[in-house]
């Protein structure tokens, strides 16, 4: 985590806030952190977002950028919604997102 610019206290805060992240593989966590970096999202604001599937997260981002031409600030407001809420709002299923985006 320090290679991603997090200090010791920040890493402790992330794992203290969401201990389940310790059960995730480092490769998966790196994928999610790279996605966060690409959309300028600071994981310290909501460590629970580390639990998102990297494939689902990247598919949502691609969809929102292509269909709605969203910039990072807009993306961050909607990309982390629950599956049902996201599907209802944008009328696209998780399966369609993963398949098409």
C-alpha cells in the first residue's frame, strides 16, 4: 500500500475501517486502486469501495464515459451505487455491463 502513496497511518485506517480488505488478494486490491487512481478517487474517503469488483467497476466507468460522456467528478458520484440502484437508474444489467463494456 505504501507504493501507492499511503502512509502507515492511512493503511491502518483503511484496514481498521474495513478489515475484510485483508481477505482480498493483493492483485485484486491493486486493480481497484489503479482504477481509483484513474478516476481521481481517494480511497481514504470511503475504504468500503475497495470491495467493489474491479471488472464491474471498470465496466461501469466505461459505460458512463461512453454513453454519458461523464468526467471523473461526475463518475465518482454514481459509479459506486448499489447494483439494483445502478441498474434501475441507467436501465442496464450487471451482465450487460460486463459483456458490453
